[in-house]
């Protein structure tokens, strides 16, 4: 049963990890977009893709954090016990 | 392509390297976090069967979204245009839905830990050995292909030597899989999926803007002498299939690609099925491939469309398409577009997306390789009845061994110019006969153990004969036609021989086949009792599958 306790403690939410990486990218790209010189914007056919991409990523990251907040991971106690039984069977 | 001063060298700056480094920090961090959840071999090999369906669903398609898919499909897009979507809409979705609706109850319900183990319970040891060994072999070969592609890309884009890129990539994959096992691989696949979308979606948008929007792309391809309107419609795809007759081409695509090749790949390939086996209950396992089918049907828009754009917007590639000469080829389509369109920052993200995809492909190969070798070969035949810690350790060491072998097979892969053809051949060797044996075995209780392995071996032999004949020019089909024919022949030979052998050998008893054959499995064992978190109409596997199928039909009509 000790292993079961450990597993619950070890359950981390991948949504938060994804949101963190995308948010960092969003910040970096948005800053690059704001300080971009016109030459770089011309390269991307006139779209300031760093700026718009960065903003879109920040929005995405915020939505993911919101999802993780609204539907947190629950590990039901009786299910964990059931799983332990099933592992013993094998 | 390997020149140190390549025409494809990207102008990566410090900021791009920072973006790449950030990603790998996260990848290793996930490996470390996942390690805390590994306490026994089931945790390591099947994530303790505990993951939610959306995670396994995204991992399901990410495991396949490797180097071959991204580079190969954008190359096909540049060469053939819209017909390439068949690899997704005909060649993947129906099989994924079939896996979720029909086959998953047997895989998950019988509590097997691998696809070969199902083989063992249904057909006994000979079929099991054939399946386990051929699968392990294929995975190491494909891992080598992924590793080689990764190294060449790093070499071309950033100028690092091939051997250095091979070793660095191998060490990174190795560290997170040996630490966190399948959970680390799956979580990284989910992260990878979002990074790839974040990399390719902006590229597609900028590209489309560059050629004047969708209408601009249509006009340019219509005006292209090597393009024309056939490259703007998915059907009948004669260039892709290699059949000149439209009717034969449609038949070839539906049966060759859509039925034999794709069902063989998606429903029996343990790399894919393993992701579903890691989910938390029967309902989530069935939903895994079905949820995966939704993003899968939209992947062509960020992979094939950039390829098509590159063929009309990048002068180097335009020249190659018209004359067949020059210093680039179709495989470079995506890289050329990145080079020409993306500013620093977004460029770094695009490179990250490509690296992520190559690395995850290899990780998926290795994480299924170590499971099959540990459970199906070592525990079953070589070193039986040891404690669980022993097999957990074995799995970790096998990952190391597999990686070293993959570095060797990377050299084999370098000998083939068209990687897509090479892999299609491998799939038709191993997967088409496997699917024939599975589907017959699941629905015909009379099928015997002897028929299981004889069918498999003869089917694989047939595929190899067709391969040799087409290599020697006896069968002359350009495009993917030879693969379709090889897979089709392997399927038919397997079924015929299995039926004949079954009729003259002794079947297993009904009691032994309970849970393994459709007619002998009670309905409640085949369907899921809804558990907490499974309620709601949108969580019903068959309804979700129906919606997915309807969407694919609509896409085929719109882009047909």
C-alpha cells in the first residue's frame, strides 16, 4: 500500500507543465514581436508572426491553466485500492 | 545534403538556441517528475494503467507524428498535392475508429500487457515468438531511421557533426525513458504535440498569406505545369497510387492503403496500442484512438499544405519540381519554407517542433521495444519467475541496449533515399499479415494455433516476395503501388492458408477462448461499465466514433 500512497503524491498535472512552457514561449515571442525591425516583418510576408504567435500562445496557456483549475486531477480512494488488487492478481 | 555549408542552413541566432534549450529542459524535467510515479514494472511499462483518455489520445497520434510523418508527408504534399491527405483520412481514421470500437475491448478486457501477449493467449507459443521477435526487430530498425533523420536535420540546419547529433539525441531520449518509463514518453508526446502545432500552424498561416491566401495557392498550383487541378483534389489520386486507371486507383487506395496497410498498422502495432493500454479504464482505452482521430484529421492542414505552398513559393523547390535538378528535393520542402519565411524566434520554435517530433518518434519505438522484449521474450522464455524489481531493471537496461543498436541501424537507414518507401515496405512485411491473423482469430473461434503461426509466416514471406519482385522490376508500379499490392497479397495468402490449416488441425476449447473471441465473450465483458469520469454523451466511444467518421466524410467531400 506504501507504493499506492507514493503514486498519488507523484501524480503531477501535465496540463500545468504544458501551459508553463507555452507561456514562456509566448512571452519571449511577444517581446521579440514588439521590438521587431520592419525588415524581419517583411520576411514573413508582412505579418508580425512573432507578435501574433506570442499572443496566441499566451491565450492558449491561460486557457490550459483555467482547465486545470476547473477540473483538477482526482485520484478516487476506492479506485486506487481496486487498482492495487488488480496488480496483485498479475 | 550533408555538406557542411548547406543551402538549407538556417540563420539561427542565440534566441533560437534558447528556445530549443528550454524545450529540452522541460523534456528532462518531465522524465524526472514521471520517475517519482514509477514503483513497479507495470508503472514503468504501462504507466500503471492510470492515464486519462485525452492524454493517451494525444500520445496515440503523437507517437506516429515522427520524422517520417512530418517530413515525408510535406514532401508528398509538394510532389503530389492534395491526394496525400489519403494517408490521414483513408489511411488512418477508419482504422483508428475500428481499433477503439471493435478491437480495444479484447486488448484491454483480456488484461494483456502487450499485443504479442494477446497472440500468446489466442494462438500459443509459435505465433507469439514470431510476432514478438519481428516486432522488436522492426522497432529497433525504425528507431534507427528516426535517429538518423534527426541527426541529418541537426547537421543541415545548425551545422553540428552527424555523430555528435546522434549521440546527444540518443542520450536525451535514453535519460527520460530510463527515468520515467512509458509515462515520461507519453507526457512528452503530449507536450510535443502542442509544440509541433505551435511550430507548424504559424508557418502555414504565413505561407498562405505569402501566396495570396487559399485562392492564391489554388491559382498557382493550377497554373503549374507539373501541378494542375489533379493536385488540388484528393480523388482519384492516380499519381499517388501508381495506377493509371482512375477506377483502379480508387480501389487501390481504399483496399491497399485504407484497408490492409492502415488497419494492419493502427490496430496491431504495439507502439500505438500500448498508449491505449496505459489508460485508466475500458472506456478511456476505447476512447484513446477515437479522441486521437479528431486532431489526426486536421494534421494534414499543417503538414501537407505547407509542402504544397513550398512547391510554388520557394524558387529552389519550384525549379526541382519542373526540371528534377538543383540542390534541393521534396524532402526539404518544410525546411525551405522555414528558411524563407520565419523570423528569429519563431524560427527557433519551428526547429524545436521538428526536433521534438523526431525524438518522440524514437522514444515511442524504444518504449514499446523494451516492453515486448522484457515481458514477451525475457520473462516468458529466458529468465522466468524473478521478482518484479528484476524486470523493472531489465527494462531500463534494455532501453540502453536498444538505443545503442538504433545508432547502428541509423547507418542502414542512410542507405535508402526514399525513407517513406522503406518504411512502407517494413509495415507491409510485418503488419498486413498480422492484421489478417488477428481479425480472423478474433471472429472465428475455429481458427487453430497452428493456423496462427503458419498464416503469419506465409503472409510475411509473400510480402517479401512482392518486395523483391518490384525491386527487380518484374512488377512495375511507381508511387506506393507496390506496397499496396504487397500488403494486399500478404493479407489474402494469410487468410487462405489460415482457413485451410484450421480445417485440418484441432481448435482450442471454448473455455480457453473466452475474452479472446467475439462470439465467446459475454457482452458485459466487451463493453465498459461507466465509472466516475465516464459519464456524459461526449464520453460514449461509439457515438464519438460516429461523429469522427461523419467529419471525415465531410472533409472528403469538401476536398475531393
